[in-house]
């Protein structure tokens, strides 16, 4: 492969990365952060929650908060941890899941970074005595029996997530 093709791809990626970084710096609906796939998954989760609760009730956690990513200001507050896996991941391994959430959102993105899978887990009993879970695998949207058996994936709610994205586009 010619090096010019590789260098062109790097420049294209850098341009897209910089554009996304600018949006993260200027729009409160997409969180900051260097792991762009995770930020995109959190943004989609934010749109889903905004459709249900409105943006005024939502806030992102700080980077030091490991147990949750988005908080819904209701009484009592509901905390959401978002884990995102993309079609580029050969193993579909989910980054460590930490205690501290009321709902765990797992988002599977296509190689075009569009949602293909969206699962909501509400049972924090999956931890047992541990404070964090590592090495778990995301379910593949077209193969519901895949993924770690210890995660109760349940229904793929990607249609609801896509509705929220469409709603945000029309707003």
C-alpha cells in the first residue's frame, strides 16, 4: 500500500477528530473526552434520555466519575453508565463496568458509527461482590445469543434510540 494513501487517511481522520472535538467544546449535548467512540455512544444515550426527560434534567458526570456518565435530575436522581462498542472491535469487549449506576446502557455502533444495538440493564446485582466487571463481551445485534451470559441484555431497543435521534434532528 502506498504511504500516500495511509497519510491521506490519517489527515482525513485528524480533520474529523478535530471537528468532533470542536463540537464537544462548544455543545453541552456531547460530552468531552478523547475516546471518541465512547463520546458518540454517550451522545446517542443523551438524545434518548432527552426525548424522555428533556435536556434540562440531564447532566454529564465528570471524567473522574467512574460509576455513571449521565444523571437524570429526578427524585431520587437516576444515574446512567454508558458503554459503547463499535463494529471495528473484533472482540466486542466492553470497557470496565463500575458500580454506581442505576441503569447501564450498552450501545453497539456500526462501522459508520450509527447505532445498531441498544440495551438497557437495570439489575446491578450482576456485580456480585466485585466493584467492577472486566472482559465482558457485547452482544452482536444480528446474533442475540452472543455476548457475555452474565449480562442480561434482553431486548435490543435500537429502534427507540433511532427514534430519539430522528426526534433530535427534527427539533
